C-alpha cells in the first residue's frame, strides 16, 4: 500500500489541463484569512507555466500582482507564451476564480549562457539564533493563518507578529513539513511564507496582504538538501499610509542564495 500524498503534492496531483488552461482546486487549509496564501497562488501559477510552456530552462524571475482574493475552491490558470527566444522565454499566467481575474504573473525562464563575468556567490551572514534554538511559532487553529499548519517558522531575530516590539527586520528559519517538493516550486513558496516584519510593531491583530511581488531566483551551485531549515532575511525599507515596502533574501539549508524578493504589502487597520 503506497503512502498518502502530502498536502501540496496531493493538491498538485489533482490538477487538469485543457489547452492553455490549467485547473486546480484549493483547499481551505491553504487560506490566509479569507484569501489563499499568496506564495501558494504564485506556486500554482509557476506549475501551470511548466505544464503549458514546458520546462526547457530554469525560472530566473517572477513578477506577481495579486489582483483579488482567491478563496478555497476551483481556480483556473490561463498561460500564454509572450516571447520565446534562443536562451530566454517569458510566460504569462492569469489566475482566475469565478470568472474574475485574481492574480497576474510573468515568469522569465533563462538557459545558462557562456559569460566573461566572474562568478559571485553571496555568503550567508550569521543569524543571532540557530535553527535548533529558534522560537518556532505553533499553529493554532482559528488564530494563526490556516496555511501555516504546513510550515515551521522559527524566529532567529526580530519581533514576532503583534508583539508590539521595536524592530523592522526579521531573520526566520523555515521549512515545509512532510513534503518532497520540486526545489524551484519550493523556492517560490518559501519566499512568500513569513509575515511582513512590520506586524511586529503592532499590539493588536491586523490583516496584511501582498499587493505586488518581484522575485529573482538563483540556481544554487550545489544541489539543495532534501531536508533541513531554510532561512529568510526580511528587511523593511519604508512604511506609511497603510503600505510597507520590504526586501527579502532566501537561503537554502546549506547557506546558498536561493532568491531575492521585493514586495509591496498592504496592512489593513
């Protein structure tokens, strides 16, 4: 008897395709309030790009605009190849639910090329607390977002959400529970997993949501370990009028640069 599929693998296994449209069904365990966790929406969009446009080259960049809420239930992802050159391909994915657009993504896929540039591999800076000693926030049904039941996040530096503590930056160890996911999809998912550091300034719970997200992925020089703690360093650049501008750097479990991200986040209330 085969082992049951893990939650995200099971969700992806149930997708179907008709022409350039990939259909999937989101379950409520992936919600963040009334909408689906944005990292999952982007991950589903990238998977649909692979299904329709192929996978001849790695994903190098992903631009995502979150247009409207995506609730639990069926979603459709319409994929269009905008341009396919010799080394680079740009692909668009439009996520819709109930006939309304919910997210617009553009992925840039680029093959490795010969270059005269020297190689630059950034070094991961040390964090104040190791993954084994970090404070892992528990999943509490009805309190913490539903999707966090699939993740573990341990605070190494910076304030936890709604603690009313000073500080605009966080260093968080994180990993996906019980999941053997494609490294590229996992990078997209984890790059959007933690909350904005700005929520640590607040003493009362307030909702927050990503509005736009620019993500650049790196192909690590070595294979990514199948298990272990990743780390994401999140830095608030500016905040005001209900919006937060922030940057993030995701590192693989063995300290390789995985992605660089920049987000506009809306904080309500």
